C-alpha cells in the first residue's frame, strides 16, 4: 500500500541512505524517549515490491510494535492559473508585483497539523518571463519544465507577516508541512506562486489538515485587494476610536478632529490611487519587456476618435489633414517625459 510521509528534517534521528545491497544496517546510541521511536523501512522509489526482514539488536530489552501511525487527514483541493493578471512572482524576489498573486484564506479554529502541496500543470499559455529576459538580455521562451513554483504561508494581518515558506521546485510538487499550527482569530493565507513574475501555467493546490476546515475556507482573492481592505478597516477602526474619544466642540466652534478626519481620508484615497497607478505602470513595463510590444492606450488611441472635430466645419478641421501617427521616439532623439521639473508651460497643445 502506497502512503505519503512528510517528516520534518529535525525529527529524523538517523538514516542508512538508499543502497543497492541485499542488506543495510544502522548502528547508533539512542536516549530514552517517552514516546519511543519509529523505524521506517522502505524502497527509494514507489511501487517496488518484495519481502524483507527487519532485525533489531539492543543492549536493553525493547518493545517493538507493528503500528500504523496514520492520521485522519482531511483533504481539500483548489485549482488556479498564473496568467497576465495573477503571475506576480515570489514575494522576496518581486517586492513590487507579488501583490498581483492570488491568495487563499485558511481559517484554523483549533491547533492542527497542516500539509500543503502545490503542483503545476502544463498549458498553452506559457510565455516569456519578463525578469528572465532582463537577466539574459534575450527574447527567449520560458519552458514549462523550468518554471519554479513554491508556497508561502502568511498571517492575514496588515503586513501579511510570513509564517513559513517552502522550497521552490521545478519538478514534482512543492510541499509545506506545519506541525501544531496554532489557531488564530483571523485566517492564515496560502500564497502559491512562481518564483519569477511573468511565468504562466495552471496549478492545483492540495491542503491536508488534521481538523476539518470551516465553510468558506480556501476562498481565493487578490493579495492587493486584501491588503487594501485591511488598511481601510484599520483606518475605520482608528477613525471610530478618535470620534469616541474626541471632546465635544464648543457651541459655534467646528471640531479640529473633523478637519483631521477629512485630511486622513483624503490622504488614504490618494495613497490608494498612487498604489493602483504604480501597479498599472509596472504591469505595462513588464508586458513590454516580455513581448516587445509598445503600450497602446485603448481609452485614448492614436486615431480620429481622440481628436476634436468641429461638427459645423468637419472638412476644415486639422484632424483630416493628419497623414500618420508617430511616437516621440520615432522622430526625436534623447527625448524624456519630464526634465528639470514640471511647469504649466511645458504642455504645448498646438493645432491638435
């Protein structure tokens, strides 16, 4: 019978290694243990069959029991895909784009053992990796076999504090084992990702726990959306606390705290807009590096729809005399967007 064993590295006392011999042996001195030890004979690869004899010699009397330490694991599975909007890459390697990844809520009500397995699936959407193109200075394709995947377990707090991270692998499954994971008022978050931002492929996420999960577990959501919601909730709590503790204004006198609240809200809205703009800008840059295609603004295209045409005299309008559209880089050298600051006079509308 085939089983899956996940043993933390620090719980392995000794091992013979796998050898092509008719017998192997292990000699060691063991301290007393109230829980005893487990001897696990096995073949190196699964599905190999054959009989074996296990002999144990000890300086004192020992009790050897044939036991099955199998736990009643509860299994959950979700499927996903890293595409143009969700392939943000590993958090430590991609500090700007990693928030584009999808995360999965993991509420833990009682202390549990947890095993998470991540497996990639080949698809037709494997494309160039932006960061690999930068490093190699080549326009090359990232093959399915070279895509590295891994798992990050984080707390669902304001900073998404990291709890544990798996190794990133290009073959087989990425695995993360947590023994005795303590319960929390808020959920943990599972963040499966490729190591490099821009890699595309489908994946499946298997979660095994010794205690069943509540309804709503493993619901997917964008990391950026979760961070934004957390910050807004924190602002609401702080705002409510300020209103509760602020003194009542004198008759005919406005409250300074009211003005402060308005400024704080405006600053939060501005930060949210700046975060969104930075994310869009980074996505445009990554797409250009990965594909070589220059940005095209669908809402303001290079065409007549973006120009003003006088409805009374359409034939005399300057728009009808435009022969072609060009980018500044096509007719200027050393052009920059802004130089020596920004002035109102920098924008010259011209005839268009």
